[in-house]
C-alpha cells in the first residue's frame, strides 16, 4: 500500500545542514539528476544493509515506484529522533505497509526484523555467540502493547496475540513506556541504512563490548539476549561486559563462583534449570559476603526462556541482593528479593540447588524457574560496566583480602572468621 501523506510538510526542515547534504548525496546516488528515486534502484542500494524481512517492510511502506527526497527525509527524521507520536505512527505504517493501524502480529514482526538487522551490524563483538531467537526479544520489547495493563509476571506462559488491532494512539501509549533500547536500536538501524554509521561507535550504543569470553560454549547467552538485557540496564552498565564465571568451564563450585565474582562491581547472574528455563538477576552492588541485604531499586530479576521479561523493583522493601556463607543460623547462599527463606531467586551455597518463589515482595517477578525448588543445569556470571579500580589506583596498599577470593570464600564457608574483613570500607556504587 504505502503512505502518501507524511506529516512533515515540505516547509519544515528538521535536518541540520550537514544531514541535509549527506541525505542529498545518498538520494543522488540512487536518483541521479532526477528529482525522484526509482523504487527498484533504492531497494538495490539498500539490500546489503538490512535483512530481507526489514527491507521488504520498508519498501512496502514507501509504496510508490517514484520516491521523493522529502519522503525519505521524513522517514529518516521520524525513526531516528521523532517524537513519541511520530515514532508510533511511523512504526504502525512500517509494520502495516503504510496504514494507520496494524495488528499486534505485524508490529512484533517489524520489531523482530529490526532486531535481526541491528544484530547483523552491531553484534560484532559477540559474533562467537549465536544470534538467538530475535522474536523472543521482539515480544519482550512489545509486552505492554500485547498485554496492556498486565505485569510481565502475569504473562510468562501466555501466548502473544497475533490479531490485536493496534492504532497509532495505542502504539504511542506503548512507546511512552517502552525500553529505551528499542529507540536506540531503531535509530542505529536507520542510520546504518542511510549513511552506514557504525552502531558500535555510538556513545548510546545498546550492545556492550564483550571481554574475557574465550569459549562460546561457556555461555548460555545469545546475541538477542544480550541486546534485551542491555536495554534494561542503566546506561553506564551497557558499555562493556566482563565474563567472570561459567559452571561449564570453571566447574560446579559455589566457592569458585564467589572467588570470581565478589568485589567485581555490578553483575548479571544467569541460571538455567534442568528443565530449560533461563532466568537470573541484575545486582547493582558488588557482591560481598555479609548477612545484610544490599543494592538499590536499579536491581531487577529477569527471564530469558521461555520468554524474555524484566521484573523491576516493587518499592515495597529493600531486599535487593543477599550473599551469606558465614552464619549458619541464616540462609547460606546467594539470594535476590523477597524474605529470608522466600527469595525471588536463591542459589544454595552447597551448589546445584535453587529456589524461586511464586511471588516476590521486592520484584514484580513470578516463579521464574520450572518448579519452586529447581536443580541448576548451568550458572554464569558477568560483570557489567567498567572494572572497579584496584587499590593501587586509589592510592591504597593492596590487601591480603584481594589476593585469593576463592580461598577467602572456602574459609568463610568452613566457618573460619576473617578478622581483617572488618577493616575494609565497602565501595560506593555510582
């Protein structure tokens, strides 16, 4: 079909002089001396820059066999920095082939194609990992559009509706609270489409740098999961991820996991249970052995399979993250959310056993595992954001506490008190 009445009038000029010149150069590459570009030539010009699925949707939206400069400029401006209403109408039009309304299935298909195109260009640092199920990512991004008024905890096993009518107004309401990663991804894809601007050079990039992962078999992540989780993280924690622990290569050892994880800054903890559910949590405070809860409302729990979903803080309490192996009268293990003994996510210090509550007072989370008590098939930890500065950089003398974290964890689990721990000041989280 193809929309014929773009909202930006010819008199308006939201392009900077530099953008206008660059866009004119692109247009002239296709149109030559003509004031209209051939649809076939434009398609040929773009076909190597996005996936066939996304290119098909863009060309269906453009519709006419003769495309003006103004039409292309309108598309570029609206998708890269338009208002919420402009982006909503543009997404509906792109999803439906130029219409004023779309179905929920069409919007998910557009976001799916957008995600796949983004990963083709932006996931170079993660190329050793599989692309993964981009449709799961798309459904995760579109959750509030597909299930209006419902928390993600209510829809973990619900089937996404395909034929729900989506108007521009409904799309605008969805986008007003949509993950910022969706906007970043769309802008990056269309900047690449028009100008071949590398998304990895963008300060607001969604995909972090990948550091320390030597063997892709060590990770249960895929590129689509990385993009989805990164979109939920505070901006500074997207810049780089550092691989810390995987039971696939470091062994099934709680003390080894602690040795690689404590005092490493904010982290993502990922678990796969023996029935295939993948879930975990983002911990903003550095892990350290203490019977006290730490963290703040930036922490969250998440599912990656069978669906991708983020479960943010409820604000009800401050039981964000817990790690204790020293006091036998309290739970010994790693926990996030809820109450002692009723965590949203809990990994026992004996390794291999875990627990997920059916509901959680700290996070809007359901039972993320297949059953309340689950067996761990895989455990993995990533540090997110830059590494914490070493003591030397802070003008401090290195402590014996920093030399062997795994030995420290083993001693703690054996009930050996470490007197010198009391002298360390906890680091501040930015």
